[in-house]
C-alpha cells in the first residue's frame, strides 16, 4: 500500500473545518447554485452522510483536499453488499497537479478496506484518472431527446396517477425495492434519500393496476424551460427515473409521456436499461439530431456512466455467486492501491459457488488489473472482449471454456447520484 507523504494528513472533517470546506467546494463545484452558507449547511445536515464521513487533507495547517465516503448498500443477485460511494472530491486551486487527489483516493481505499467495505462506486470527473487507481467502467448510459409525438399513445396511460399521499409514496418506494432486488447495482434508499434527493423539485406519477391494486411502475421528472422558447407553457421534460415491474406499467409511463406532446418539445431521458427505443419510436431521430448516410439517424448519445472498484477481492468472490460453471483458476489481479488483492488467488468454482482450495495452484491462470476485473464484475465488459482488447490474459493448458460462463454477469444499473 503506498505510504502517505509526511507533510500530508488525511483525517475526518470537523465542525471547525466548515468555512474552509465550503470555500474548497465553491471553487471546485461552481456549477452547483449554492452560496457559501448553503454549502456549510449541505455538509452539516445532509441526511445521506454525516460531516465526519467527509475526509479532509491537511498540508501545513491548511486544508487542500476533501472527499466524502458514503456507506451505501447495493443490491446484487438477491442480496445486499456494503459499498463505499465516493463523492465531493475536491482539491484547492493552488494545490492541483500535486497528487493530492491521488492520495485522497489511496486513503479512501485504505478506509474501505479497514471498514470491511468490499466494493466502491463513484461518478468520475475523468475516467482515466480513476482507471489508473483501480476503478473500472461499471455501466453504459444512453441519452435520448425524444419528441413525445414519436411515442405511441398507449391506452395504459389511463392508469397513471399523481403520487400525492404518504401511502402512495410508500408504495412507490416498495415498487423500487421489488425492482431493485431482482437486479444488480441499484442502491438501497431510506426515507431521507427519497425525500431530500430523489423527489426534491420533481414530480412523480405512478401506474397502479386495477386488478392487483399494486403500484407497478412510476416516473419521476421535472420541467425544464428552454431559453430559446418565449412561451409560458412549452418546455422540455427531464426524466429523473423510470421504474417498471410489468410491461403494462412501462406502456402506461410511455403513453403518459406521449400525451404531453402539445406542451413538451423534448423528453430527455438517460436510459440505463438498454431499452430498444429506436424500434418503438415513430421516427428514430432524436430532437435536433442529424441524419447521414453513414449513421442513419442520430437516435441517442452513448455515455460511459459511473465506475466501480473491488476493494476486497477475496471477500467479493467468496460472498457472491459467479455465473454457472465449474473449474479451477488462479487469478493474478494487479492492484497498486491494495496489494492484498495482488496476491495470486486460486479459486475453485462449482456451479458458480466459489471456494478457496488449500492447494494454491491451477492449470489455468487469468491475469488482469483490478479496474478491468471490476468492469467484468459489474457486467460492463465481457471476458471475451477483455481478452480481445488485451486487457485480460489467460494462460495454461486445459479446458478454459468454463471461464466465460463463470465470469459472465448481468449488466449493473445504478440510478443514484452522489
Ligand atoms: C479533479 C481534481 C480533484 C484533481 O485533483 P489533483 O490533486 O489536481 O489531482 P492529481 O494531482 O492527483 O492528479 C491529476 C492528474 O495530474 C497528474 N499530475 C500530478 N502531479 C503532476 C505534475 N507534477 N505534473 C504533471 N502532472 C501531474 C496526475 O498523474 C493526474 O493525471 P493522470 O490521471 O493522467 O494520472 C481537481 O482538479 C478538482 O478539485 N477539480 C474540480 C472538482 C472535481 O472535478 N472533482 C472530481 C469529482 S469526481
């Protein structure tokens, strides 16, 4: 594990740090419209994280950096895994390009390792920076700008109702939970997260089936006026989240969006679910999109989303289930920040369940770095592609076909921003 230079101290934030923290945050996140006082309250009262779970870097009596370490729980294959969310990474303008952010992340990995947090997640400012530190791409997002009139007016929209009462809201939360429990990657949300972060300044409509009475899906969105438009009514509709547990709920939500066509110019939607919307839309051209012979119609913009990192390799492998398959392999995973992960690890897989045999060798070995292995774990990169791109090397004699099966994971989805 790299050792922190003597002139740096990274410690938990305290109340007396708040003025300096607010200035650092102000200089680093000018796009967030908050005054210095707002930023102080944000750090002091955020229901998702206490002030002490923010870590500051001190150099000769001045703060030069900060990061927040959220303690989340992630749904994966029907169980919950503790996951460290990293956010608010910031370095004072005068201390940049001096590896302060690097040392902050070294410390973050150390803390998560000591706390027994086996995995981590973050929204990167630059993917290559975090890749070098062991975080790998964890998902893919497609950004759509859809004209509502390109969506069919499904009659199921008649079941869409505004969420008004606390009971309605509880049912929406239960719907999210049912949906998340069947997937990999979504985060557990408690009430303050729902009310302070997900719903703040947003509207919410849910789809309730008439036969079961259950909320089977919902949409959270907000209106965004377009500076070019002079009208009081016309705007864009920015979707924060769509969740559906039945096909009819998805049709209800889409039909609801379609019915907004006389007011809404464009529906902006970041799709994490690989919905084949090009087949659904009347015209697969996004609003303001281009057509060309080579591209056809510009339908969506592809984004590489957030990044995940395995912090404790052995624990992650031992706790969860891999894809179905049987075999034995030695993993050589390079991890500069947590050398424990770099120790060759022989695993025996039986129907996807992992054990650690006492004879620590196998005829097949798989070598890669922790960032690439993390991308595979999050289902964002297939083993086949990783080998093709030269990111994974498989060596040794014997049948290696089981590797593709055991290291194939469903794509992960995360809809939280932090
Ligand atoms: C992004 C931010 C945190 C980076 O902080 P930093 O302390 O300057 O980062 P580092 O010095 O550790 O590393 C930045 C790059 O400079 C390089 N670097 C470090 N010292 C260097 C030097 N002396 N000369 C040249 N390059 C150097 C690092 O190697 C790294 O590049 P790499 O990704 O190619 O390896 C800082 O610019 C910031 O606060 N930005 C605004 C807020 C923000 O974007 N936060 C991140 C949210 S996820």
